């Protein structure tokens, strides 16, 4: 088995040291459906595809940051899932 794993957003393969684990519960359900590959059990983002929540610094995608004012879903005051 290869020691590389794919990014759940861009699909490129990277070494495990270059990947950041992603908790999909921090993303809005529409963002998860449209941008994150749902067929993988463990979800990772490469350093080029990740962003961080402005408030709690959790790892989120750029799409989540753009659409939800830089916040993950637990930190978003008005837009709960």
C-alpha cells in the first residue's frame, strides 16, 4: 500500500506529513456535499486547500471560510445546521 493519501478537496496525493486531518462536522452540510469527497473514511486536506476558523482556529475549507464569514459551523452564530 502506498504511504501517500489524497486531499479530499483537490484530489492530489501527498505524504502524510503534508496532510491536515479534517472534521467534516465543522463544515456546513452543503459545503460537505459539494466540495469534500465523501467516499473516503478518513478525511485530510493538503496545505493548499485548508483554511482556519477565525474564532477557534479549527481546520475548514476555503469554501466554508468564504461563505460563512471565516467561521466553522459551531462558531457561526446565525447559520446552524
